C-alpha cells in the first residue's frame, strides 16, 4: 500500500470512529499497555518489554508499507517470543493475574472505594495515631512487628491464616500482640476499617532479588504483601528497630514517627465529606511521582538512574499512543470491517416508479422528511468516505395495487460503485418506513383572479386594473379534487387608502363554483402565492381644444366662431402624467383645406399615452357659426419668395395667382383689395432642384388678422444655381 493510500485508508477508518465503543476499546487496550509498562518497570522484564515495543512498532510499519518479507519474519518472531515470554516470566505473570483477580478496581471506578467512605474517617484517624505510637515504642525496644492495613483489596484469605480478633487499635494492644512471649508475635496483624480483625497471619514472601542483605523474612513478607495487594504494610525491624512501610511492591525505610504519620494519613484516612475530590479515578490508579512512597527499596530515591521510562506520565501517554496505534492497525489491516452512520440522505421517489405509474397512479401525498439515517457496513477504509450523495434511499413499491394510503419500506444502496467497490451493505435505520398516498392524477391550469374588494382608493383616484404574476396556475392532483376547483383568487388586503400604483404579495385561494374557499387534501400547486399589481389612476375633467392650422401669419383664431359637441372630457391616468395636463386637444383643423361654410366636422379626441376616457367618448363634432362671415375671390399678382438658399436663384415665371377664395367678416371683405394680398413662397421647407418647378404658395393677408384663404394654389418658377 502506497503512503498516500495508507493515509487515505486511515482517514476513512477515523470517519467510522464510534465515540462510545471505539473510545472504550482504545482506553481498555491503553490500560493494558500501561499495566504492562508498569509491570516491566517494576520487574526484570523492563528491557525486554522495551524491545517488544520496538518490535511491535516495526511490525506495524512493515504492515503499513506492505513489506511482505519483513512482516513474515516479525510475525514469526512475535509468535515465538510470546510463548517464550510466558515461560520466562511465569512468576511475574502469575503474581499480576492474582492481583487482578483480587482487585476491586472496576467497582471502585463505578461506585467509589471503601477508603473514600467519610464514616470511617474517625476510626482510621485513631488507628493511625495508635499505629504510629506503637511503631515508635516497638522501635525503641527493637521488637519486630508486621502490621497490614487493608484498603480496597479484600484480605480474607490472609485473615484466615491467623487468629480472628475484633479489637480496637491501641498501642497497648499492638505491644501485647508483638511481645516476644506471646504466641502471635511472629505473624502479621491485619487491620480493617480501623479495627484489628486478625493476628498471627501468614503473608506471601516477595521474590525481589534487589532487597538488601540486612532485611530478613519480616521485610520480605511485608514487601510480598504489598506486591500482591494494595494494602499498606508497616514493618518494624527486630534487629535494627528501623521503621519501614511497603506499598505497591515499593519499600521505604528509616521513617520516624512523624513521617510515618504523614504517609498513613495520606494513604489510609478517608477524606472529609466536604473535601473536593481533585483526583480522577484513573489518576488514582497511576503512581504519583510526588508521593513519598515513590522511592525505592532503600530510602529516599529509587535504585538506578531516573529515565523517561520511569515517568508515569510518559507511560500513560505512551500507553494511549500504543492503544490508538493498535486500534488503527486492527481496523485498517487486520479486521477492517466496520460500520458508519450517514445522515441526511434524501428519498428518491422516482426509482421504481413504473410500478405505480403503469397503474395510472401517482403520489399525491408523501411525508415531509429532511433526510434518512442509513447505517453503512463494510470495509472501514472505504465506507468512511461515503457521503449522503453516494447513497440512494428509495421506497419499495411492491405492495402498491391501487389508490389509497400505503406503508412503504425504505431501502438503500450505494450508487457510486466506482469509488466505493466491494461488498457494502446499507440499512435504513430511521425512518425505516413511510406512509404514501396514491391516487389517479391529472393537471388543470386555472387563471388567477384578483379580488381587490377590500382595497380602499383615495378620493379623486380610481383602480384602473389589476394584474397577477403568475397569471395562471397549474394544479396537479386527484381528478376528483381538481373537478371541484372553479377558480383561483388572489385576495388583496391593504391598510389605508391607496393613491398610487403598487405591487403586493397575495396568498392564492382555491374557490369552488359557488365562490367558497376550497381546501384540497392532495392537490399540489406550482405556486401558492402571486404578486398583484394594483394600477391606480388619477381622475380629472379637462377642457377640449382645437388647433387650427393653414391660416395666414398673424391670424386671430378667436375671430372664428365655433363650438364643440362636448366641451370637457372626464379622463383618468397616472398621476404624474395627468397632473401635467391643462387641456385635451382634438385633431388639427386645416382652415385652408377643410373649411366649408355650413358644414359640421367630426374630430378625433387625441389622448396622451396612458390616459383613458371615462365618458366613453372618442369623437366630437366641430361646428362653425358663419352668419357674420362672407367670401370673395381675387386674383393675386403680388407674388414673392422668402428664405431662398444662397446657392440658388429663384425666378417666378407666373405673373398671377387667380381665383383666390377668401373668408372673413363681411365688413373687412368689402374693403379688401388684391393689392393687399401676398402669394408667398417659403423656400425653407422646399427641396429645390435646378430647372422649372411648380411650387405651392401660401396666401398671406397682412392688412387683416381675421381673413383667411381656402384652397391650394401654385405658381411656376425656374431655379438656377449660382
């Protein structure tokens, strides 16, 4: 396996990590490794264990790097070495198993230990004082003594080897028991819960070869007792009077009364009820480097150099690392089968849909589920990389045979078999089943109707129109329900009066034929809301005006007496547009081309863009009062051109414009002469070309502002270039 492949495999396995079971698994293995390290540190097997650890490390690296030959060699070495270690270290292993069998460690971790019982504090305090006083007195008289203080490990087997008692711990009682003339003086005293329960007990001897030659059977028995249990043993030498204390296979010597009292107070006396437990159960299992009991057999410091292997913190960290490494090796290489949980997997309803669509059915109701939880089992180096997108959850439609509610079982499988090969099993955990409703389904498109009856329009304004977006909605559902839907209404609710066009959201309502709200059970809508635009127009009544064209320059339009069939028009439109209007105009009236006395004229009312007529009137009648008007015809010889381009010359070939018809007040027509009339050519609006042209002329009456000419007139001209 390549390094990158190995790294990916480890990451994948870590993704399958179970916080409960895998953490417990690692902690248990780490505890075993820690105990092995402590066993090695306290025995002759230290160097051998270090070598075994190195071999295991090399073995793990060889497996990871796929070194087949090295792996085969180390595998055989480990097999043979394990058998050899069992034989060589049979005594140490036997002693360790005995201690594990006697230990109440697991119960202590769960429910606490006896030493932590505050009710025993008084009894043990008195016992410790008596033990220290007795040890001091026995030391002065060089009387040998062996006192075993029971802690968590039960010492009934040891108690049965002596004489049962039930006596208070007092210096006189201990002095009597260990007096040379008494039959119980050669054995050990066992003290339980601050009370002497047995005397003359036989203790197991230690096989520790590092003990000094100055220590005899009594010290070996005390040390052996501490090796086989968690008891504290106080020893008084018969030859030297030296006071010693043994704990966990470690002997500390040359104690005076005060030192002994301090040690026993810390190790034996339970804490008070109000004292906070600052040390965790795991920490209590580990040796305390600050504890005075840490020295070796012969005094203040242990024999041999202090190395990192003697540091309990290092041992604990190393044990955890070894436990985690062992977990990695097992989960990746030895037993890679594992499981992981993938959440948030969506349900694919289309897979296998032909089962019900072939029956003319469709899903009309399905549960609102954010995602399904799926358990994935397989190679942990593979399944750890599986995500929700790699899994498909689908219902089994095997039981669908008609319309109605059906409970469907959910199934799951890996869809990405390219990236995730192998035998991978997917099991739907939650929910495992769903309720789905089937029915015959069709579609219906219905236009959206706006209901603005609840909207109040400001005075002087009107609601011109309403529009909804979307303008129509497609409904899908059971045919029986769709037939009950007659319309879709968008009701508009607004506070206050509306004076401008606005757009508001509206929730759509289904209505039946009677206009009542209809709440469907299975119908689905492509949208349940619409944006409604309320177009509001301002209302005004404006006067109508006529623009007269074709009149001579300076003509007084007010001299014309005319009337319209309708003088004003009620209109509506956007406020910005209609507020700027002062009047409405009708189509222009050309006096020169259209005027005829005694005739009525139909004119179209010209409305600006966005303005609508509320009167429904689009045309008006224009009528002239010609009772004070008369007409005449004159021949005009006064012909002139204006605005001739500088690059042209215009020569008028016609000498007269004959038959010019003129209208105006009778008194002014009578005074009118042909000399006062001008036939004018305005070249500014003409497209001149070289040669002769027929050019239109406008009739101007400079002498009067109330006379105008009717008809069209032309003259012949010749245009030359300069």
